[in-house]
C-alpha cells in the first residue's frame, strides 16, 4: 500500500507518535488531504501516490524545491475569508511556495472518473483528527483546464459538511454532482477547522461523463396537424386540433341551417304543405286527363257506329 494510505492507517492504529517512529519523514504537524477522488497533493506532494506521473514530475520541476508533505497544505488565520487570502491562480497551492507547482494548468493531472448527476463519495484522509467544516465546490460548466483555476471558475458550494466523524483514518462524505457537466473539472475542497486556526485547500481532478438519458424514454413525436374539412378553393385550412370540441363535432357549414329552431320547424311545415298541394294537383290533372280520354273514345265509337253526323 502506498505512503498516503499507510500514514493514515498508522495514525489511527497506533497514534501519530507510533506513525512517526515508523515513518520519520512525516512532519509532526500533518493533518489531511483528499485521497478519493485523489487530490493533486495526495498524488504529487511528498509521500504522494503518483509522484512518478508526467504531471507530478512537471509540477515538481515547476515548484523549484521539494514539495511539502501531502497532508500539510494549510493556511493559518483565514477564518472563512478564502477569497481574500488565496489569490486567483493559486487555489490548488493555497498560495504556499512549497506547493506552487500544483497550480500548473495541465490536462494530464491524475484524475477520477465520475458520471454527471450521480452521488460522489469523498474520502478525506485525516492523519490528525480535527473538528471543522468541509466545503466542496465544482468548477462551472465550460471550465477550461488549460487556464489557472480562479474563484470565478467556482460556483456556490455543492455541499457543506460540519464535523463528520473520522472512520478508518478518513472523513467520509458525499456530494451530488450536477447533471450539466462533462469533460474535465475540478472538485475544490476547503476544510476550515474549528479546533485550530488552519484552513486546508485541495484540488481533485475529475473526468465527468455526461449524464445518461432517461431509461425507456421515447423521443417526443411532433404532432402532424390534420387538414380541415373545408375543401373550397382559397379556404384557409385550420387544423382540427386547433378547433374547439364543439366546432370539431359540428357538421360542415353547408349542412347547417341558418334558421332558428322555430323557424326551421315552420319551414318544414310549409315544405310539407307544398308537397301535398303538388300531389293533389298531380292527382286532379290525372283524373281530368282520364275523363277527357274517355269522352274522346266514346265520340269515336259513336261516329263509327252511326256514321258522320248530317251537315
């Protein structure tokens, strides 16, 4: 097991004095740093887990001196005024010369892969227990890892955790990641202790996978408006979906009566009367025609029997 985790385990199992006898390089005043997601201090600083990586070697060269201990990046007497004490571009080092190499804007820092919209579990190694509050920030959407980290890159804290218990050599907490992040981001952790005047700062680099689409969600279909019933030239088609239920259910305009119900009933009675009169005329005409025909037949029969009448 690497140095960082051995130090935390020894501090819990046998006390910091026992840890110092086994690992004399650890300063007597050392306190903590995030190990999951791994921070730049826990990866690259003295006793870090990935000091041989390209980013850590470059950070050491830029530092111009040996790094301080991974768990000792702390600034005294800040008292919550982080933006006043820690200048832009120095957030990962806390402005401390022995950690300034950690401020390098690079895209190959050791990272932890996470997924947007999920809960991220954070483990903050504590080599000496302290009471205090943790504030966890995430860089904003559109963050550029090729530029030095500034306070403007951070929004409001995603979570604030006060006095979490120390279990198994670490403070453990969780934070819900926003759903609108993807690509490289930084989880910035501020530990403001209340049992000492010190505040600790750390940067954990993340590669955020975009949030997955909702399972079983079918893409929305765009409704196709139905043509109106009107087919007259020059008529404007109004979708049936846009008509009122009464209008949609009503018969076409050419089939609708413009009369009131009473007038319509009177019209029906007049129409029926006309039909009766016409039928009667037809019958009378037929009877008259039949009578004339019979008289004509009788005259012809008489002429044939008696001859033509005298002149």
